[in-house]
C-alpha cells in the first residue's frame, strides 16, 4: 500500500512533466504565433492548427496500446528524444521551405508525438499512487500542465519578442533533452504482455475492446466523453483561435508589444488552469460530481464579457484586460470540471484497459478540436469588425450543451454513490 503520494518515481514523473510540458507549451505558442505574424490570416492560422491536431487523434490509440504493452518509462524517454530531434530539424529547414508547409508539418509531428505520449502519463498514475490518491495525483498532473501553459508562453513571448524564434527553439530543444535523460531513472511497474498477433490486428482488437467498454459496459464514460467533445468544439477551439487573433491582429498594439501581451495572456490562462488543479486537490473530498454542470454554466457566462468589451467603445488595453480575465475564469472552472471527470474514468476503468481506454478518451475528445479551430478561423476572417458575434455564438450555443452535460452528471452521481 502506497501511503505517500510523492514517491520517488511519481516525483520524477512530475518533474519530467514540468520540463517536457514547459517545452511543449513554449513551442506550441511560438510556431503558430510566428505563422500568424508572417501571414496576418486567421483562416491560415485556424487551418494549420486544425491540421496539426489530426496526428494527435490518430496516434492517441497507438499510444494507449503501447502504454499497456510497453514499459511506459521507455515510451516517455524515446518520445522526448524524438521531439528534441524534430525541433533541431525544423531549425535547419524552416528558412528554405514554404513557411506554411514546414510549420504545418512540424506541428503535426509535435501533436502526433504528444498524442502517443500522454496515454503513458495518464496510465502511469494509477500504478504509481494508491487508489484514494488518484484524484489528487491527477490534480497535480493537471496543475503541472497549467503551470507549463503559464510559464511557457510568458517566457516564450519575452524571448520571441526580444531575440526571435530561434532562441525559443533552442530553449525547447534542451528542455526535451533534459526531460528524456531524467526520465531514464524512473521505475514504473510493468508486466510484459504476449503479442502473438499483427500490429494492425492488435490495434483493431484493442480499439474494439475500448469502444465497447466506454459505450456499452460503462456508458456513463461515453456520455462524459461526448461532453468533452462538445466543450472542445464550441469552447476550447474558440479560445485557441480568438486569443492570438484578437490580441495580435484586431487590437491596435505594436507588433512586439502585441506578441508579449499575448504571451502574458497565455500565461494567465495557465494560471487559471493551475488554480483549477489546486482547487481540485484541496476540495477533493468535497467535490460533488452531480453539481459539476454548474461549473460549466459559470465558465460559459464568464466568456460573455469578451464579446461585450469588443462591442462597446473601450480602449484596446481595456478590451485586452477583459479578454484575459474572462479566459482566466473560464479556464479555472473548465479545468476543475475536467479533473473530476478524468479521475472518475480512471477509477472505474480496469488496470488492464486503462491505457487503451484513456487513449480513446483523448482521441475522441480531440476530434472536435480541429473542426472547431478551422471553423472559428474562418468565422473571424469573415466577421472583421464584428468579432463579438463569434464569441456570443460560442457562448450561447454552448449553454444548450450544458443541459446534456448536467443530465449525464446526474446519472454519474447515481452510479458513483451506488
């Protein structure tokens, strides 16, 4: 029985996540921003970020299968080394190729690696901590992601504005190298599984088992997964496209100032996610899943001031602060909601299925993100001067989805207490 949450191995996983996710957040901030600065097009920005998500969707189930059949430590080490190599290759070629093409390809590979990487992290949590500590452990992992999303864009924005893109790339490359080396010393319990069938058949069978478990054997997980898709389609993608486009292209700041302000905004967004993770850890024993839909309602309402600020005759800096504050509150509440749902899924999923199921959860929930990114990219491109309409649309449509989520949460609470 593990009585201490922060064991040596879980601590190493946490440190590895801090370094790796910081590098990930920084490069995901810098590359799309560089593309937006060079093209000034929200449609290109939305389309490239949409395409970048596709490999993540495809590789998540493969990552889940690997997490159940290969030592999770080895997966993390190899993929971090691969990411460092990818950044080095990008630095060699990005000035001599089509900018849109090379950034799109690099982002696709980055997201593909992340899709294969995260199931190993999620699947390692239940085997490194006691069952009663899973929610707190997930809160820590979530807080790390939020902390990385806080520091990565802020530091990346300062470096990018002061020294250019290559300074950011060098920092990120060394982050992944350091993380990979440190992860070599992690020990994660692992039982080798016999693989007598082909890779293709193995993927098909594991996917079939996962889908059957999610939507047949434990349909509450399926309903929660549908909810995650709705949130990604109408909310996460809107914020992903709106934040850089509004700050760097719509508001009348100087180029370098706009990039720094966007970095700070992304950092504050990370603080919101971090606060959600901290609250989940503090309130772990008091959170009521039945009332989780209320978090989404308040999170949606928090987005409305963004549209109101754009509609009213406010100064650009005032609009900026309203946008940042709205996104901060929404991110905090959405993060708290997501942690509850993820902890429940992990608690209810058998250990032999955890990697496969979590990979399917990540894959399906991410399917909506590229569609949303592309959709909102074109929405902002065709509503120049009327960007507030896009934000009002996202907020009001999402309010209708809350009713579905609240019904699922009620059934979840009934099953959870039985």
